[in-house]
C-alpha cells in the first residue's frame, strides 16, 4: 500500500477494504485519479481516469471495497493507507436503514428518520453524507436536515436547513444545493439562543412531515439529521427535543459512550440508539480552521465554488426601504420581566435594529416573510418572521449614516426581493 512516485504523481495500490487518507497543504491543490479498480470518496464513486482536484485544507479518504490503484499529484500534508476503518459498520448501518425503507414501502409506512449525534470532530457530517449517497445510489430520495449552525454543509453558517437529495454528493463539491429550505438562526452556536434553535428544529420537522404526507418517495426515503457537536446541558436537551420533534426512529451516536447511555435512558424505548466508532481518519479541526471553513462557505455563496462561477452585485439600500431585526432581546432577570412575560418571549422577540456603522460586514438574511402591509392580511406579522424561511443573504459592506444608506453585496441585482432583514452575529469581510 505504500506510495511510489512515478512521472506526475504518487501511486498507491489499495487492497480491498482499505482507504487512502490525505490532507492538502495550505495554499496547495492536490489531484486524485483512479487508475484501476473501484473506489469512492465518502460514498460517491470515482470515475476512472478523471482528475479530481481538492483545495487547500481538504481532508479526504479514498475507500475501496474491491481494491484499486490511485495516484495523487500535488503537495499533501499527509498521505497514508489505513486498513483500520469503520466503513463495514457504516455500510451495515446503511443496509439496516434500507431494510426499513423496504418495509415502509411494503406496509405503506414512513421510512427511517435518523439523527446523527456526537461531539465535535467525530465525522458526523461525513457519516450523513455517506448514508445519503448510499441511499440515493439505490434510487431513494432521502432528505438531509442540517442542524449544525457552526458548520452547515447546505447553506451559510448561522442557518438550519433541509435539502432533498436527488443524486450522490459530487466528489469535489459535495451535495448539489438546489432549492434548500433555509431558516435564519443568526449565530454559529445554538447556545446563543437555544429557544430559537429548538423552535427552528420544530419548524423544519413540521415542514418535512408535511412534505412526507404529499410525497411518497420523500416519506419512504426518510431523513438524516446532522446535529451540532455540543452534547452537554442545553445542547443535549436540544438533541432530545430534535428526536421528539422529528419522531426519529434511529439515533446514531458517534464515538461517545456516555452520550449513548444518556440517550438510551432519555429517549422512548422504540427509538433505536446505536453506538458507532468514529473513523481514525477524522481530523481534529482547530478554532481557526473552523473559522476559515465558515468564511469559505460564505465566499462560496457569493462567488461560487472556487471563485469562478458567480458574480455578485453591489448596490445601495436606503434605510427607509428595509426593516432590520435581531432575534432575541438580551435576557433580563426574571424579576424584572413585565407581568405575564417569560424568558422565552424575550429570546423569540424581534428587536428592531437601528442601522449604524456597526452593521458593517454583518451577514443579513433576507426573510421570505411578506413585507408588512403588503401581505394578504396586512403582512405575515412579526410572529410570522421567525418561522419564515430565508430567500437569500446579503453582506453590508459599508454604511453611510448621513445619507441614510448602506452598500450591500448581494447574489442578485437590485432590488432586494423582500424588505425584512435579519441580522446575524456573523461577519464576512469581502476581500475581492
Ligand atoms: P463538526 O462537529 O465540526 O461538524 P464532524 O463531526 O461533522 O465535525 P466531519 O466534518 O464529518 O466531522 O469530519 C471532519 C473532517 O475530517 C472533514 O474535513 C472530513 O473531510 C475529514 N474526514 C472524515 N472522515 C475521514 C477519513 N476517513 N479520512 C480522512 N479524513 C476524513
């Protein structure tokens, strides 16, 4: 299995059920090519003699069930072959889920709803991707529910979302993100507003269930829910809430026995809780690395994958043309709350934001909520805004308080499709 250097690249002979793991050095690119045999990257099959390019910092595993030869060209930080992978266990998990789908088909029931949990850096997103790609390769139409507000695979950070999966993930780019359903959360950790987080989880569960009622394939396909790595205190309670909101049938716990035991204790007995090992290949990511990934996700939203495909627009927006809100008032002691008001109300409150210089660089979600006064009943009303999905994002690049306008970066030309904007804690500095 050792790499041997030939011509352009380094060749690796992989025996069956082994994987080549590699990391791309900062500022570098690495090309992968399958020369013979069969291999896959996180559940997506490689085509022979096609060059796949991975950007700086990518951490990739090329797994083979049958054995193969691949070559790598470019600077890798590490590249080694491992025989010790949990892939057989993951495949068995997929087989069990597929059996549940077959049974659902026969009995006119719904397919498996699966929640994937575990601390940070155990490969939750990778397991979700694998299970979804395997399911779609068998013709299923599973739904990915992304609840990881720190590292969303679907939309920009600070959001939760759902995406119907119709084809396996692209080896280089991941799942094709067409028409996801996205909700504004506003920060990269659920802890900043756990009430809102739980409420959005319930919203997604409701929309998914409605879709299952009218779409048999979606119902049989079930869903795979990716969660945050925060598994203690309110983070744990949020997992229990999610399990109940989605009425999950299966919980896959990666790596942590304590979490497994807690969930077995606290979830209804009919929920199958399964402990799975993490892959030794999953690489721990530093805070800085996570920040870079988030930044990259926002950059991709505006500029497209690898900065080549989209051309965002910059234009001025008058303060008087938009309404900007932050969700959640700062919490105040219980004793100071007005009569009849609870802390929940403050966390879910829409607080109008007066535009000022400090808006600069903030990411704003453009809410799909009907603009007030223009909807069928005079607008969705303030309560509707929380539960309304988002139709896009803009970044404030500068603010002119004198002229009462702000300049924004937007994927689409002016005018904004809607006028209700929700501010995120997240900033993006456009270096283009
Ligand atoms: P988070 O808690 O931050 O969401 P996670 O538990 O979802 O993390 P992943 O995002 O799935 O973890 O994996 C972390 C990194 O490890 C990713 O860059 C992924 O590509 C890489 N990775 C996963 N499995 C392997 C493997 N077998 N070999 C090499 N790299 C891997």
